[in-house]
């Protein structure tokens, strides 16, 4: 009987029985409405979950957090990086583990306590695949990506993302690339690898990285998001860091106030509501180093120095000065060979963090050397966020 029929019955008969039936049915409708509404709200607000392997300080997963994912866990083998991870991720736990060991996989499974895992992300150490250093095919680090699949076999995530240097695609005859694709197929995932160029997605840094995105086969094949920027509107160094204190007369302090207003949209986004600046401490250079830096033109390097000057560094990246209107060179872990586009010094941790797209609210722990290593090893959070937002399109409906 419909509510209209009940209402008609009540008006015609005006009986107690009809009134009770009408009220009972109406209450049932109300309860169903409340249940369906709450169920809908629960589905809308329920967060997708992610685990970050080889996390370092967590740049990759911080982008996922910015996209609304619940990052449950960060796993690495460096204590100070994990402390930084815990400081900047909401309600996340960390584990210091050697992912060569099968016992580490069991420890991870125990730590998530049977929670549903939507995504496993990870950037295994890249030294064995880097085109800039010594390479050995039997380097044990070359097979660390297997730990991602060992964990996936136990947790059955709906998606897997593996990040590495471009050399991963071609080194050793492409064996590693082929093995990742084979494992994905064997475990029931489609796999779409793609080389991404960070400036194409608003990161003010020349950085190329390959991303393997694997989706459970019933979810389809992942299509990478279209670039948001063209070369003509790439974000340059000045647009990224030009609002930070110049440190010309002092080295800075652990916490500093902004002394300029942001003058680009990128700077406004990076400030992210911060009232103070952390990790913006300058470096004391010798007079000789300062004199050499002063001779390098904007965007130049050791090739632009006079004969006999700066001979202590003559490799490809030596004495490189950033260009104010172009993205920076790839941020590495040492930060000894790149210099500010204007000032005669190496960039601070905060400046390089900005160039990696870490917001100013992200605080790095440890000494300056440790902070620099964390920044250089990270996946740019903005790139992680772009991928996470695209991945949600495949996961959110089923979730």
C-alpha cells in the first residue's frame, strides 16, 4: 500500500487501525531514508587507503594525502626520514624495515590489521638503474621492486604504482621493466608504464621519472592525466622561490618570518597557510667559492667560467646556476653543485623543497645534510597528487 493510499484510507475511514498503519509505514519510510542517506554519506566520505614503500620522507604519499587518501603506513630503512614522514602525515604509522627480507612483508601485513588497502605505492632505490652512476646488473637493489609484489600478493590492493628513474626502462636490456609487467599480468593487473616530465604538471624542476601504474583488470587500464602546462608556461625558479628571504646578510634562523608577499600563484599555494618558514638556513661558503659562483651567468655552468677557474669541479653539473625564468635542474641529494639564480650560494633546503613542490608547511627533520638527502630522494608531491587524483577516477565508484 502506498502512502497516498494510506492517507485516503485514513481520511475515508478515520479509523484507529488506519492511523496506526499509516504512522508505521511512514516511520518505515523515514528509517529507510535515513539509512540510505547515511550509507550514501559514508560512501562519499570513506577515504581510499594507501601504503608507501621505500617512502623516505614521504613526498609521493604526501601527494596522495593531499588528494584525500588515507596514508596508513610509511616503510623505509632510514630513521630520520621516517621521523619526517610521521611529522607530516596525518595518523600514519611508520616501520623501519629491510624490504629485502620476507619477514618485513609479514610485519607490514600485521601492522595494517586486515584493513582494506586500495593502493600500494613505492619508489625502490634507483642507484642500480641510474644513468649517472656505476651500474651492476647483480646489484641487490635492482630486485627490490619484487617486495612490492610480495606485499600485493598478501594484501590484494586494487592498484600498484612503482616509480623509478628513466634508466629503469632500458637498463640490462629492459629486464626489470619486462619483469614488472610480467608480474602485473600474472597477478591479475593491467600495467601501463609512462615516462613523466615534472614541469608538464606544474613542478618547477627538470625531472623525468617512469611510473608503472597497475590496476586490477576489472578496473580497466590506467590512462595518465594530460599535462597541465606547456613549455611556454613552465614555472621558473623565480616564480617558485623568489618570495623567500634572500639571506644576503645573514644565514637565517630555524624559524623565520616571510619578508615579502607572494607574487605568483605557485608561491601562494606553497605557503599553504604557513605563518613561518622552516628549513631555510643558508650555507657558509669560502671567498674562493663565492668568487667562482659570481662568474657563472644565470643558467650557466662550469663551461662558462674563464680558463683555469673552478677546475676542481669540471663534470657535467658542476657550477650550475639556476635560471630565474626556467625550472631548476633535477634536485639531487648532495646540493653542492647547483646555485641560486641570483645569490652566490647553494639553495637552502626550503628553496629546493619548493622546487620539489613541497609546501612550506612540510617540515624536514634532522641535520641539514639529512634534510637535503630527504628532499633529493623524494617524488615531487605535486606529481604524486596529480596521479592520485587520476587514480581516484578508477577507484572511487567501486569503493
